[in-house]
């Protein structure tokens, strides 16, 4: 037991900067000491251009007031003057032109001054010059337009057709269409493997320093995860995007938003027995589901497409461990409240506030008190982009030093899992409604008799 305690303490000290950077060679994580803050990173050397194609000119790619995402910003910091965005593809030409103009009016003009705007990938392919061939394609279009084999929603397959072997970054979730799209996802994943295409999916929480410390403690102490507990409380007042409130477009809160915590659950607990998933939801038409500060007009959304206010799910992992997830759209203001806990023999690892200022609470066998470790200014969005570029450039001698933590096939499994939760909650609701109708019918028949 003593060696286990010593190893746990050493891992925490390494991550908090009080010791060196040694780490076990057997890991499914990355060396946490490599997760350098964006403002401390040195641009990759060399004078050659690094051509990139952006698909999508929305908030994911260029940022907004609703969240910290902004892939263009991170790529600018990683690549510096080497970055050349050769094409911006979005059917909303006016929007794409507007965001491009803002970039050209800023200090990063060298990356965008020759960018051409296209409505479709095919338009770019038809007009591309040899000098414009991309080294990476960043997919930030809405998930309803990707992750499928259906024409118009098959951007990954189109990229693999025209640019086999060119690296891709795909925002999460891989799709929102239906559970069946998971099968399409496995076909896409197979093609990615066959074409030897580097592909990273945007589950950025895996790249948090705190998350990598959790992995390190588990691996260095040969722990077996017993249980994961996830809680995600959204500040719904700040969600002004009407599509988010429409299940037919966003897929619903579990698939569109809770997917990050479902992914973390799989990252620590392993594969989920999908047949074991049980879930219940609080719906918009129930008394407890009434919200007073919605910023969208929900009456414009068909009743069957309105999102649940709360979803609670439980399941078994293939390992025998158990997991649970609670997602609630209940808070007002702007700040979310999110926590993720992992339990193993003698250990509690609790991640709090991962999106803004992550804090990790660690309890080990040698102390009943939880110790808190803060990670100010950690930017997992930058870390995932940085690691992708490092892998593309093949600049690491150690293949484990810069590794992609979320492959496309792995993201498909998370997509399946989120759909299993949504489907289970809808079955529970349907069963409750049926029971209520049957009860009312029986009561009416008794009164008639």
C-alpha cells in the first residue's frame, strides 16, 4: 500500500510543478508537462507555408460570446506566420466574407489575405491550384451536415475522396442525425484508417492537464476504476441559439452538449454495455420542467422536438464498473456548474469546473482529506490543436509524446453512447405516458360501469 501512496503523491507533484516530468511508459494518456499554455508556446520553426482549409464560418471556427471555442485563434498561435488559410467553405457566403474581412483587418492578415471563399468543397476542388493543396482540413460545420454517408451530409467522405491522407480535425459530436448514423461513422472511420489519414475529433476535455493527471494517477498505481459520476448543469439563459432547443436539429442536450461528459466517462470507465443503459427525463410539458428565462420562443418548435430539461442515466461498463450522468438545463446567468468523479480502491478523483478554471480534488489512501490542485489558464482547445499539428509535422521522436487522444472511431462510440441515453429516456417517457393513458382509460371504464 505504501508504494501506491508514494506513486500517487509523486504524480500529483509532477503535475503541479513541484517535481520533474517522469511518467510511466505504459499509458493511454499524454505527458501532462507537455501541455504548455498558449501564450508560452513557441511557433513551429521553418519557413514553409502550412495550408489549411476551414469548413464552416460559424462560432466554432471564429469564436463567439457563448463559449471559449475558436479554432482559427488557436491555429494562428500554433503556426504563426506559416499559417495560410487557402479556403473558407460555407454556403453562407456573406457570413464567411464578413469574418474573413475581420481577420484581414487584424495582425493575422498574412494567414487570410489570399483566402478564397467557396460555397462547397467541390467548388474549392474545381478551382484549387497545386500551391493551395491543404495539409489539414478543419471541419467546424454544424453536426447535422457531417458524419453521414448521405449526400450533402458526407463532408468527411468527400474529403477522403478528394484528399486521401490529408489530416482532418472534426468538431464534436460527429453527427446529430440519428442513431443509425453511428453505422455510417464506422464506415467513415474504416476509410480514415485505410487511407492512413490523421484525424482528431474535438473532445478537448481529454487534453485538460487535470484530466491527464487523473489518468496518470490511475495508470501509475495500477488502479481499476469502480465508478464514474458525471454532472452537467447548463446555464440555459445564456443559450440563445434556437437550434439548440430543437432535438431535430441539435440532437438534444445529451448528444450536443452532454457528449463531452459521456466521452470523459468512456475515457475513464472504458466501453459501455449499451444494453445496460437506463435513463429518465424531465420534459418541457411537466410541471417541474417550466423555465422562466428562456431567450428563444419555444412555441416555434414542434412539441415533439422540444428538449428535456433534465436527463439522468445509469449504466454498466464492460469491465463491470458502473456509471451515471445527470444533465440539467436549470441555471440562469452565464456560468455552468460541472463536475466529474472517478472512484477506485482507496481513491477519489474529482474534476470541478473543467470549462473555465479547472480544479482537481484528490483523495488517496494516506489521507482522508481531499487535496485541491488548480490549473489556471489551461486551454485544452489549444492543446488538442497543438498536438494535431505536431503529429502532422512528425516532429516528435517519441510517438507517445504527441498523440491524438480522440480518434474518429472512438468518437463514433461516444456518439452511440449518447444516443443510447437519449433513446432510453424517450422509452421511459413513452412508457410513463402509456401507463397514464391506460390508467385514465380504465378509470373511465369503471365510472361507466
